């Protein structure tokens, strides 16, 4: 850089190193360190492209149980990009994003999500391989179903015990 580094800045840098705040940099590959942001920006652009070209053109069914996507929406994505597009598709498959009257996506919700993607809040999801993400979603759904069954059984059990207690009292 053309800017001169001051003695105070050097002292601050030394302090950061002495406190261990830069230790991770000693173990990173410089090429990976500088290229990782490029990859994150590319993943974000794929997610935003999905929202702009697919999600904004989708609508929710009249019974609000299905999201209807444009035909052949996947044609705009390469096989590698489909991984990211599918993860985002699953994460954004929520009726809360749609207007109940028009059945179209709510612009203000989507604009907010796009801003979140741009600043990196969705990077965790963008890094998932779709297969692994899908497996976790399936496991979560199965666990939720089992918990619902257990809760239902617990609510029914006191009624059965009460009937038994009433029978014993007779």
C-alpha cells in the first residue's frame, strides 16, 4: 500500500499477535484464506439468483400446503449450483413468506432475506452438501413426529388412569 504504517499501528498489531488473536492465521493456507471469500460470494450469488429467478416467481397453493415453483426452474443452474439452490429451496419453503390473499411471495420478506444472504447470515446453510442437509431435515422431522406421538400418549394416559381409579372406587 502507499500508506505509511505508523508506530502505533505496529504496536497494536504486535499486541494482537501477543494475545493470540492471529494464531489461526499461522495454520491457514494463504491461498485458501484469500480465496474463501470469493467462494462465499459465489455461493451467495447462487442463493440470491434462486430467490430472484425462482422464488419470486413462485406462489403458494390455495390450501397453503404446497409451493408452486416455475416449470423447469432448475434449468438455470449447473449441477454444482443445484446443491446450493436445493438447500435454499428447502429453507425457504415456508408459507409465512407468502401473502394469503394474492398467494404471491411477500416482497419485504424476500428483500430482508437477500440482505441477510449478502452479509453472510446464511453462509452456514450455503456450505452444506444437499444430501447431508436433507438427511438432517429428515431426522429432525422423524424426531418431531416421535415427540408428538409421545406427547399425545402422555396426554391420553391420565384419562385412562382416572378411569381405572374410578373403577377401583366402585
